C-alpha cells in the first residue's frame, strides 16, 4: 500500500540557496557569519559610546543628544534587519519551461552526406530573446536556464542566492541578502543612517576629549593638555579613529547610491552603462533628479511574488505557485 504524501510548505521545497526562517516569514541568505560580523562592527562602537561618552554628554551638554543618538541607532539597526530579512523580489520558477529555440546551420561531414541530399543540418543552440518596449526603447528579455523564465527588465540572476531577483542591485554579503526591488529602500536607509551614526559618534567623541581638556584646564591649570585628555579617555580616541575610517567607506557608498537613485538606475545598469562604448538611454528614468527621488521615496513596496507560507496539497505536484495576491 502506497504511503500517503503529506502536504508541504512553499518555503520547504523552493529551490535556490536562499534561507527561510520563522516558517517562511523571513527570507535571507546563507552567509550568516558575515551578518554576524556586521552586527559586531556596528554594535561594538555603539556600546562603547553609550558606556563611556554618553554619560558625560548627558550631564555636561544636554540629554537631547542621547535621544538623538538612540533615534539614529534604531533607524540603522531596524533598516539593517529589514534589508537582511526581506524577500528582495525573488521571481517564481518554471514560468517558461519550453522557450522557442534558435537554430544554427552546420555543414555536414562525409558520413552525413551519404545519408541524404540535405546540404545542412540544424542544431539547437540557445533560447531566443524576447523584445519588449519600455518608454519607446526596445529592451531584450534574456532567458534564465536555471529558473526557466524570461527575466523581466532590470531583473538579474544572483549567483550567490541562485534566484532571479526583480530589480536586483547587488548581493550584499554583509547583510546576507540580495538587494532588490522589495528591500532596496531599506538598504539605502541603512547605509545613510550608518553614515550619520559614524559622523555622530566621531563628532561627539572628539568633543568629549576637547571639553574634558578645557574643563580640567579651568580647574587644574593650563598644564592639562590634549594628550592628558586622551590618556584619561582612551576609549574616546578609539571611537574617533574607528568611526573616521568607516565614515569614509560608508559615506562614499551612500553618495554612490544617492547618485543611482537620482538616475533611477541599479548598480548592474550603471556598470553596464560605464563599460559600454556607445551611448545608451536609460528607459527607466522618470525625467529628472527630483522626479526619480520622489518615485523612490513614495512608491509602495510591492508584494512578494511567492507565497512563502503557502501549502502544496499532497495530491498536487511540488510546483511553487505564484502569490495569488500578486499579479506577475
């Protein structure tokens, strides 16, 4: 007697290298160690600043500085987890399992000539790309042999996650996820708030050293130097150096993505445009910097293409269905 097959959840059977947590409510990558390193790099200076600098700022300057610091930190850490734990826009598979194939003519060999009068033979090579028009500009849709679909415009196949992702910008190993249409805004909020946090910690750690020196000069005398202030507060110096280094890298990344937002481009599109020898028009440009920025800020986040918490009945094939609330 054949055993009855039990129903399965979508997140249990979906192919690819993405990982799901909490029964499909969280979609992330497989590089958990890198995400742990990012958490450590973020929270180590935060804890040191909160323990060694914040009490001095609270007493000697204003409690408002602590509240502002906590607000920026919350935005940073929440946007970090939202980027890492959100489905970036993974597309369903097997939507085009049998694409039309282009054939190539080959000259026959001697044995083939004896078999018939055919002068040439045809051999399948690769699926034929599809052409679509985006704002009057012809865009080719390439076929993905892994996902077995024609990738929509701006979609790329991520090798790390082994999924086709809508509007994929890049795969961020440090946030352990792809950055695509559904989590790009969270990613931008993370790098922007992280840059502000670095600048905030750098500025007030340096202010701590200077104010501590001046206050002791008034009580002890002019002999109390800046070096003495550093020796009395070595953690503040460590924070100044640490945040100064990371501020340049995070600030440069933020400025770069601010440029991409102003052009309504992804990193893949910008790189292809930079290496291209001919001028290309961006069909996704809304016509201006402010219009692109407004679209980036105001557009709603689309629903996931895949119903990760959905169930495959026992009597059906294990095929990943499209999210019924999402039109593809």
